[in-house]
C-alpha cells in the first residue's frame, strides 16, 4: 500500500510539472504591410486626403505619417495583447514569415475611428 502512495505522489508531481507545457499559448510574429493597411483603411485614406488638401503638391503619406504611424502602433499593441503575438513588425520587407494582419488592423482602425 505504501508503494501506491509513492507512485501516486510521483505521478501527481510529474503531471504538475508537465501541465504548463501543454497549456502555454504559442506566440507568433505578426507582420503589417503599410501599403495594404493604407489601401484597406478608409480612415487612413481620409487622413491622407485631408493632408493632401491642406498641403497641395506634397506627398500626403509624408505629411500624415506621424499620425498614421501612431494609430498603427497603438492598434498593433492592442492586437498583440489580444492574440498573444510575440511581436508585430510594421513594413519590414526583409522579414519573411509571420502572420499577415494588415487587413485585420485596417478593419480595427476603421471600426474604432468611425
């Protein structure tokens, strides 16, 4: 009878130590293509149009870049927390792989800034 108690205790300890390995969420890297987001998001297109109307000939992306990048960073941070992304890379052509969340972030921006 004493051996069964020891075996049960060892079994419980092993399960306790192994359980976190099975419960961890796999974190992945997400990639955001800036051109896709600007094309898909109506709110960001509106920001570009407004800056084009104010400044005329200058590139609207350059003039509204700070505001657009701030919105993207804020929304990317929220998505990273919600979906357990280890990191979100914005417009890095060098990086290969990762989940493309450009459309998802554009939809989130449009729904938030209606």
